[in-house]
């Protein structure tokens, strides 16, 4: 029999009961539900609403239930309506009338709101830790490749020389922004809705600041109607996770390209690759492909949550029961994706010579050759035209700019001198791009130091 069934003359249809039940999803919040109930009972006792004896029974009963669920001794009943009812019913069965007093001055509306906030706060803390670990891995890869020359691309066409370290650090910057967004989201959801009741608080003399302190929230929420209907923080977290997955998906795309036979920039470790059932030579970048593919699930969860909320009147509506499945799926997806990506990056092999060779063959130093002529006094557009003609000449001859003889160079301009070979050397070019944020080894070293210092400041407080 449902705790709310006294108003009704008929029992809920069995199919309707299954449709109404959320225990298959919200059971994950059992710990938060118990912790929230313990804080609520302590507050009820502190304000004189329940006795010390009743509170003692509630606290001990809830602690035992938590221990037994954690240990596997107590199984959560899949036939229960939700995790809140399961725990309250289990408590009442164990301690009798004292258990029936737990829900005084509380509704499931503010109860579920506090549970989900506590659960998501803990998940954000975990995701931030995992992202920082991934950043540490990527920085180590960057430090090992400060002098690994590779082509930088625009439009997927060879553009200018960079280093593998500089390329990797571009993704590190994206991930640092992700951490910053997650912390901002944490701070916005760090408000306690408990005590808001169904929508209009209660006539009992409760102390919302007491439960706020006990549950480690920053402040109580300011409006009871908003408190029970607000799911902005779930939308925001879904967006923040979507951004993480977007960045990992972009990175995955490059990993897939780099690991191909056409690029051969990297080789993925066997432990993060799979084979073909019919083609024995294949080594597939399935982990990167799955991260790229799973990003679409997370984006879908974001859109589903937005659509869930867009037309809901104040205050609580049963539609909001659907909020948890989407965000829980997004969390589990991003957690696994970060761990997989970290292992994949830790174990990959960088084919430095292939990267350098591709850079040489892509006329990646053409801009620097034009700049050389500009420094000799030629207008840039004239220098650009001469360099373009030289590139066309090299294409016909199947050679690189570095392989041009002095005679060939002076056929195009008498401004060329022997020092030109220094100016179009890839290592020299990179060393000269020493602008803050640039790809020179020294600039990337500075970027690494500054990024590590910045990441250290990204703390949940």
C-alpha cells in the first residue's frame, strides 16, 4: 500500500504503477537520500519538532540502512515507488512510530531536489579530478614532444609548422575551460532546497540554515516554488558535460586521422585498439571512434532535458521525474570517456619522423620564405607571388623548398642569398615563433608552466 493511498478508493493499476515508478533510476541516490534525511531529522530535533529519543532512533536506523545497502546486505526493492519511499518504509518497519515522524515538514518535492543536487555535486567533484588527471597526462605528452615538428592545418590542408606539444596543449586549454565551467555549475547548484516543502514551505518552525550547514550547502534557496521546480543546474551540467564530450570528440577525430596509414603520425597501443573479424591486418582506433560516437548521446540528453522543462508551469510537475535518466547517462558516459582517453594518450607512440617529413613535403615554410623576401625589402604581395611561383615549381619537380638550389632560387629573385636556408629551416622557424602562446619550444614550455599554475587554482570551494 502506498503511503499516499489513504485519499484513494482504488489501488493504482499495475501497469500505471510500473509507469509511475522511478526506483530503477533514482536508486543511485540512496546515499544522498539517507544523508538528507539524517540532516532533516537532526534539524527537526534541534527545533523541538521531534524528541531526542525519536531522533536517536531515526539516526541509528538510517545509519544501519546505509551500511546494509553499501555492504549488499540490504537489496533495494525494485517494486518500490522510488528510493525515498523505499528508505522511509524500511526505516518505519524497523523503528516504528519514530520513522513515521521523519517526513514531518518535508515533501518528496524538496527531498528529491536536495538529493539530486548532492548527488551531482559529488559527481562534478569526481569529473574535475578525472579531467585534471587527463590534463596531467597530456602535459607529459607535450613535454616529451617540445621539439617534435608537425604540420599545423587549416581546412585540413598543411598550413604552418607547429610542434606536437603545441597541438596537444591546444586541447589542454579546452579542458581547462571545461573544468572552470563545471566549477561554476557546482557553485550555482550549491544551494539547499530542503525545507521548501511541496511548494510553499511549512507552518512548522524549521531551520533551513541548519540543514544547509549540515549538508554542506552554501546558502538555502531563496524561493520555495523555484526550489522544487528548478532544474537549471541539470541543464547546465548537461551542457558542461556536452562541452567536455565535444572536445574529446574533436580530439578523437584527430587521433583517428593521425593513426591512419595516410598520416602515420601516431600508433595506438594494442590495449586501446581492436581488430577486424575478416581483415587480419587491421588495427582499428575503436576507443577514439566510440568517444566520438558517444558524444552524440550526451548532446541528445542535453536537448531532451531542455525539451522536458520548456513548457512546465510552476511549480513541481511529474515530468521532472524524467530529468535524472538523462543526466545520469551523461555523467556515466563522460566519466568512462575521460578514463579511456587518458589511458589511450598515456600509451600511444608518436612517430616523430613521419610528422617532420609530412611538414617538409607540405611547403609548410612557404610563409616564412615570403617573410624572408619582405625582410630584404620586397613588398609582401610581391614576395607572396614569388613564393607561390616557387611552390608551383617545386610541385612540378617533386621537391621541397629546402631542396631548391641557390641557382634555382635566384632565377625567381636576386634577393635570395645563402642565409635563406637558415630562414626556411623548420626548427629555426619554430624557434622564432616565440610569441606568448606560440609554438616555439620555449613558448610551449612557458604555456605548460602557466597552464599548470592555472589548473591548480581551479578548485571547488
